[in-house]
C-alpha cells in the first residue's frame, strides 16, 4: 500500500457531473487502532480528516501499538470532546468507568494492552499516524454486498469484516460500486478527493486529498466522468 501524497493540494479542482451518491456517515479515529467517533461534519485537510489518527498508543520503547498487536484496543473509543489540544478522552466499552485522558488514559490503556503504554501525539502540524491513505471511503452497497457492518476505522487492521472507513456513502440507483472510481476525482461538500486504489483486504477505496474543505452528512457526491 502506498503512503498519502505529500504534494501540495490543488485549489482549483471543480468536479462537474450529476450527483452519484450522498454522504451518510463520517468518522474520525483520533487515536490509531482505537474506535472512533461519528460526526455530522468535519474539515478535510491535505493529510485527511481533521484529528484523524493524530495520536497513537506507544509502548515503553516508543513503538506504535497497533490493533494487530493488541486487538482489544479496537473496543476502546477515543473522543475529542471540546478541547482537542488537551488530547483525546478514552472510553472503555459498555460504559465501564468514566472517560479519562492524560496519565489516567495511559493507565487504562496499559491495562487493556497488558504492558505499559501511553498516548503520544504525532509530531508536526497536519501530520498523523495514518500511513495507509489520507481518506478511506466505502459505500453502503459494498458493505451490504459483503454482508458486513458499515461502521469502523483503522487502515492497518482493515479487513472485510471491519471496514473502519472515514466516509460512508449511499450510491444512487443504478450506480456502480465506488471501486470503479480509481483514478478519478470525487467531490464531497467542499472537498475534492482523488481515488487512488482499492485496499487489498478491505472494502471501499483509498483516496488522497486534492482540495481540502468541509464535508457534512447528506452532502452530495460527484465524480469526474470517464472518457
């Protein structure tokens, strides 16, 4: 899998054509490998959705602890509340205890992982721990065809059973699946994405950001025509 493009986003990226889908869900995953939170709207930056995978769980040696290494992390939710600069809150599944952050969150996650870990922010503005793609998009139709849940998020642990996508769309009647969009540009709200590839072990498509902007649930999706 390739890394997101580091080239500057275009600012003149109109995408014409009829609406082919509508945004039905948006999710960010503030801490890599943890569960995320649903949003009604989000700012898409050149690096992906704002705050998406802006933090990660690291061990005593500073190595990122992924969902593959510690699957229980995927059941813990990270939320930003009203103060993202202070770091995310950590919420255990099934309402086990109150949301915690800082050193208390580190202690909770250490118990989940079974070794000392802490939450560390990515270094540098606009830089995150999502090395797979800037944005992961999937349609409800693709999920339904595979018989899997439509929610989820975390590229490195991506599989058919758990798409874990940032953007979920509902295709208009008669539209082909989003996997036919590879190489084309897609406009969602103010943002424009370029569909770059299909994941090897997951549903949907991966995309880089051509033009940053705000995206909201119910926004129309338009795709550059072929030919």
